C-alpha cells in the first residue's frame, strides 16, 4: 500500500539530511519518577546501559531509568487485508535484533539504551474483542484543530534512545520490515528537558512552558499495579493504554504573563515546582488551603487543581510532555494508564475550566493498547492475535 504523500518513505529516512536533522532533536521516553519502588536513579556516566526488549512489560514505559533524551513516535494504519498477528511477530523479532545490535540495518550504530514500544489502535483491538481494554476510540474535545490523517491510527511505534541518530535509522528498519502492509499517518520527533531534583531521590523535567512536569504519577510499584498496568483479560495483561496528543503552544502569549500569573495558571512555583499551597515539589497540592481572607491558594482554574486525580475521581496517569518545534512550537503529550477514562474524564474536567488549555491547540490525537511484553517463545501480540 502506498504511504501518505506528505511523509518521507522509509528509504529516504536513511539519507544524510534526515539523519543530521534528527541528531538535533531530543526527547525523553521514560518518566524518571516512574521507577519501580518509587526511587529514580541519577544519570549514569559513560556508555548507556542496554535495555532488554523482552519481559512482562514492553520497554520504554517505566524502563530504562533515568530517561533517554530522544523520542520518535510513528503512527500508521494496516492494510485492510493485513493480519496483525504475523506483522507484530515480525516487528517484535526486528525489535529484539535492533536493541541487541545484531540487525545490519543499524548501519553500525551502537544501540545503547534503545527501546521500541509497540501499540495497536482501537480498530484492531475491536477485531480481537469488542469488550477488551483499548477497543474504545478517543472522543473529541474542545480546542482541537486535527486533520483526518492525524486522528486515530492502527499502529504506534515509539522509539526512544540516548543517541538521536538512531531515531530515523530504527524507524526506517521497522518500516522496511512492515513493507507495504502499513501506511504511515504521521510521525513526531520531540525533546525532553533536563531533569530537576524534586527530593526523595526523584526528578522530573521541565516542559516547554518552563514548569516542572510529570511530578504526579504512579511512582511506586503498588501505584503502577493499581493505575498503570492492565491485569486482565489474559490477552492484554501486562500491557497498558496510551494516549498521544500533539499540541501547539501559544508561547508568546504565555511569556507575556508575569511569573506570578504563570504560576497561577499551573498552580505551582515555576522555579521549584512547589505547589502554591506550600510543601515540597514532590508533594501534592492542598486543594482546600486558603488565605486568611478565604481565597484558595491554588486558584480554582489552576491546572494542578483541574487535572488532580482526586478532584476528577480517577486513577493516576504516567504523564510525559516533550517539546516539539515542527510542524509548530509545542509539545507532544503522552500518558499511560490502565483505564481510558482516567484520561478522558481528566480532560473533560479540564475542558470545563483550566487556565492552561487556553494556551494550547491539539493538532493530533490517538489512543493505543500498548501490547504486553514478549520474548522468543511468546511473540509480540501473540496473546491478543495468535
């Protein structure tokens, strides 16, 4: 099947220009605060540590720690007559070879801490079982300007690495493996800011608006079992649900605000990440805290209040924001959760009154079932598609 006209082919992504351009991009692919047990390690010096591609969960969600600096997300569709099982098994085999450094399509580049995370869209999940987690499409929300090709999709390939040169090379190898069985919808490279210490061994990066992002989330193993990983049915156990939202940011208008006004939008101090209600950066905001004259310390429309899991009545999301500069300055938001309602109810609550949303416009949106982990005996996707 031919690829979308507005995207390069898998061959042209190997040319020198594409590689050099990709070398200038950076984005992280794991949350530093999502390390099992709740403690994030400091960045090791020297050569990146290889990340096993196999296991109960796919790599690139909670592992490795600390976060790699680069991300490329590729969203594609399968041909109408393509069986997903054999294709996913092939992709899993290629992922193992690429992360092990044995695939000649790496062109001699060492894989380092390369991870590839694969998800399937609602259409494919519904074909396997209409009641399965991941079978529901993402609804539409306000403040969207999304072209048809940038909404939804059958396949997500998330590539993360410490070496930005790997992004287009690995994408080209996997698209070459898939051949004409898939057609690319859109892709996005992005970068993740440097990590800021939060205390208690935890860190989080700044987002493109200058604020520390991803502070709240399922950090401990118990929280991840409760809110991140799917535990059933068996075909999806060990997987999770991902939401991707690419957004343009009105950076000039936000920058025109005073620091105090910016902090009121988020509900945290810009420099430290401390909630306006006090405490430490790692603490959650005290939503009931008031000034002596009865005003909330965290404004009613502050982002941390409108998106707060307790206020919404949902579980925690493993949230990540990556800076983008193409097609426009903005961010790529990715969240992982074991219930899509965690995201949809949160964004609905934000839609009603969140000061941050007035600075954003969504330009791409999709949700995927991130498949359970795999190994040589259990190919990628085999539990769901045979």
